[in-house]
């Protein structure tokens, strides 16, 4: 059994699945993927994400505002707590810092990140953290806001080993996406080898970042199997062992 620990089911291309999400999840199940965390990125799609989780027993939801989503009315910790008050919502995020897509004065992005950490600690639901070209500030804010009290996932990890170590010291899991299968990702594969098995997760981040051999095409949850197979090969483990370990890790983190 596998878990797709981060996907955007409200955004995947359903045309190949007769425009029915149930068919996409069925194909995932045929590839051993039996649980899914559907992640919100803005106010507009939070209701859709929760509705999907309500529709399917094996789909869970997060609530949060992506660091690149500019919003005239910044989300507060109190609003996040209200949104998270649902039995299928198991996480806060995705949140974090992204200096690749956003430029200029990013004080608002840092404050948003802090608000998410505050909400996560208050409701006891782990964080999903996005960090791109912001490793030092991401770790600094996590430490300042005591993110270790919440724990969570460093999603779609693309940073260096030092960042991974510091995040794991605060109780965070390291999740790898299809990027780890790309030929250009040798440095990331070196990190993936070092992550302790008990801190490892897999994801698709679908509909983005389809793994090899589907790179450049639409991504969907069934393809998390390719990520897991690639990680198992990189780490010199059996696929079965890695699938079981990453599933156990997910279930432990979210108390499922």
C-alpha cells in the first residue's frame, strides 16, 4: 500500500478518466495507492478540497494559503482554525516561503507562514511546508515560531541535506515528488539516500511534476508508484519495504 501524501485532486486533468475523479482514484488503487492527502492552496479551493475528502473515505484534506497566492485580506490564524474544524481536515497548509515565484518585499509571505504555524499548534494538526529558494528563512521562522510543537511535512523537498537535517530535528518528515526521478536531480537523490527511513514520505504534487517516464505530461496519484520505485532503487531497498515504511510514516504523523 502507498499513500500520496500531497496532491491537488481538484486540479488534475480528468478528461482521460471520463471526467470522473473516482476513475482516477481507481487507477491509483490498481497501482497500490490507497490513501490521498488533497492539499488546498487558496481560499477559493478550500471548499472543493473538503468536498472531495467528504466524497471519498480514503481522501483527506488540508486547509491553507500557498505562499505565492497574493490576497488582499491576509489569512489569520483564527480563520485557519475555523476552516480546519472538520473531521476530514488533517493538516494545515500548504504554507511556507517561495522566493522563486514571488519578489519584492515579502514580509506578508513571512507573516502568513507564521499565522499557519500558530494555527497548526493551536489545533494540533501538522503543517505542510513549501520552501523554494528560501531555506534559511524557512528554517529560521520554523525555529522562531516553535514549529516542532506541530510537526509536519517538508513537501516536494528540493533543498540540501543541511536543511533536511534541521527540519527533521524539529520533527518534520521529508517528502519526495517526481523531481527525484529527473536526470538533473542528482544532488536531490544524494539527499534522498541519507534521509532515515522513519522520516521518509512520497507524493505526486499532481497535477504538477509528473515523474519519469511521464515527465512533461499530466500528473495524477497513480504515478506516486514511480516515485516510490525510484526511491527504493536509489536507496537500495525493496519497493515493498519502502511502500510499507512510507505508509506507516504517514499514518503515524496523522494518527490514522
